[in-house]
C-alpha cells in the first residue's frame, strides 16, 4: 500500500450521528474529507452518545445496525435495509447500537472487510488531552481498537473553550484537521521524535476552538506527549431519585456544567432504592483549567493551554519505561526471600 495514495477511510466517533448539541462536527469533517481531499469515506457510528466509554466492547448484547441517510442539515431517514439514495441525501451511513470500539471492529472485520486503509475517529466534542481523558475516551478507544487490528488510525478532537462555540470556528477546524490528517497519512511515522515506520500505531490530534483559528496564520501545531495527570471524584452520592437527581451532566471533558440529560435507572417512585445511589457528576476544574506550572512543556495539555494544536504519536499499548539495553536474564528473574 502506497502512503501517498488516497486512502479508503473508515470514519467513526463516540458522539453518534449528527446532532447540534452532542455531535455537531461529524458531518462537516465527512464533507471535507470527501469533497476537499477527495477520499473514499465509509461511516459507521454509534447510534447514540457513547462518551467516556474507552475501548469497551459489547459482548453480551446483540449489536443491531441501521442505515442512515444524512442530508445537508444533518437530519435523515433511518432504515433497517439498504436502499438507493434519494434527492438531497449525501450518502449512506451505518449506525450501530454499540460502543465506538465495537463500531470500529465490526466495520473493519464484517461490513468493510479488507476495504479500509485508515480509520479516523472523531471529531470529538471536547478535548482528549492528558491521560485522564485519553484513557477514558471513546474517540481514542475506537482508534486504539483499530490499531490493535493493525490498522493505521487517527483520533481527532476539538477542544471547547468558548461556550457556546461560535459556528464560524467549525469550517477552519475542519480545514486544519484535514490538512493535519493528510500530512500524517503521507508521512506516517516520520516525525521529529525519530520514530520509524511501524513504531506509530495511531495519532491523537487536539484542536482548540479559539478565536485565533480564524486568523490568517491559523494555529501553531506541536508534536506532544500525553500529560500524565489524574482525576478524583467522578460520581456524586444522592439520597433518592427526585426529578433533579435524575439529571446528570452531559458527558465530555469540555461540556458546560449546566448541560444535563436524564439518567437511566429505576423509576421516580424510588421502589427498591437504598442509600447506595450515585450519579455522574465529575469534578473537572483541575483538569480543564489546570495551573500553568503543573503542565509539562511538550505535553498535550501544555499545547492546548498555549493555544496550539497537539499531535501525539501513540502505540497501541500501555506505556512502558524506555530501556534500549538488551535484557539481562539474571536481572529479569525475581529473587525474593520467602
């Protein structure tokens, strides 16, 4: 496979089909990839919002699928069987009742087997910088799943800084994202870190949606590494399922704190509910607005803070300390006194 040829692309995400509040970017990036780059793009998405689910798979449930026919405004008909396109419809997409990683794996090995060269996951609504977000991200999870299938993969996220984000930022973000994706595809593994062909499994891109994205020079782009941070309390104890307790914060690291949706669970009559009841209510301030001196220079969190695009080369593995020395058997075997 030539790296300079136009790839056959699988596009997925963790935010689901086009939706102004939960998935505002997927249709725009699809159009830029197909119309501006001229790439052949297949789309397989979760049928609903699946943020914060990491690389989880559905294993106990049957994964049901639907055909979706998006129009210019993101609306479209859903059917259980494929059909020809009608006037005003842009393409035939597939929605699966599954996680992002499930969508990616099913697409690669069942729906479009041997037809894909590159997987793009995103654009996520909100940043996916730092280990706290990266290890929880369904966007990165789908890319990681694909990388484990020996498929080149890119995760892309748009960091929300202004609430609500001006729609004038969308097109520049898509343009910039496509330029970066195109560059990575044509120069895979050839970055400033000296990583050779075969050592990069996936890239994680984070584009901050800030006013400077509208400038003639655009945003600077930096090679980065993942900021090793941590999080604390993600859930809040509640005493019962009142109407307010059934509202949970919408997933996503950059979601405004006043955006909420209804939690699933027992009905409002509170039957069978004891005192072990918790709802999603993460404390995000330290992760979204960290103190500048806590951000290591060269990390993805540092790049976003500086108003730069972060591009992080990754491998489909848990991180390990770098050690280029040949293994010494005597040092590998434990010698513990019992």
